């Protein structure tokens, strides 16, 4: 299983900490940073920029099956994750016939701003795409380069390309939204409103766990 972390060049520390937290449990993990500018240079990312994109990886995540040549299993997570377990635990939830798995968060009204002032939008299936486990071969037609390059944000983040019944619902412990969920028993913390790499969140909930990994880099 390959792992892809959504990378934003403005917040490299977040990506580094996410990667280290994974390797603390799986030292040999095959991890790729999804770098939007490099994907553009390679002719892979062909989308026009959309005003209001909160991160550089808002859409790079959907290229994961393509980057795997539609082979094998791949995991995507946002860079504001802090792993507290071996991500390979997720594999048992997806059998050979099932295309993907996410945590199907219930819809909620998002705070007005996040990440030091970025507009925090509410929409159906919010945060579903922040953690996605793909069986890549099943997306050769669903997530072709042509489709991803041209699909609307709504079509991608609300999973128009796949029937909901074909998406496995993972336990919430694997995408535990800091500030929204009880963190007891969390297997992966998700600082969705902003993590300790932002001044406003340096000492926010669960920040000490993030700083512990950061100080080990």
C-alpha cells in the first residue's frame, strides 16, 4: 500500500510531522508528498486554479489512482493528520471487490474560518475526502485524467464519480476531527480547523501530541 500526503508548500512542517507520525509505526512506508507545482510541471495536474482553494492539495488527492497507474492499493490523507497507529490497519476494511473506503462524517455546520482566516465552507460529505483508501484498478474509468482535470469541485468532493453504496465507512477513530469529536481512542488526529503550525492554534486541543512528533524531527 502506497501512501500519499496532501502537501501545501506554505506548511511544510505539517507534512513533515504527518509523515514522521506514519513512519513511527511503519518505518518502511512508501510515502509520496502530493506537490501541486511538481504535478503541474510533469503534465499530470491539468486543472485550472479555483478561487478560494483552501490548500494546494484540494484536488491533487484525486490523482492518486492515476499516479499509481491504476494498480494496487493507495491511501491518501491531508497533511494535517497525526497518526497514532499503523495505517496498514485500514486494509482489513476493504475486500478485493470494494473500490474505496472513507470515514463518512455526518454533515455539520463548519466554523466560519479556519487556518488563521481561511473561509471554512460547509458542504455535503465534508471531510470525507480528507482520508481515502483506494483500490486503484477500480478507478481507471471513474477518475481518468480527463475527468479530474475538468470535474467541478462539487463533483469531486461530493463523490459524484462513485455510488455511495460502494464506499466503505471506516471507523471515525481513523479520522478523528479535533474540536469536533471525543479524541479518546483516536487512531489518527485530524486538525481540520487548524493545527499547531498556525499561531492561533499553537496551544489548542491535542497540540502537545503534535509538538512531541515535531520535536523528534
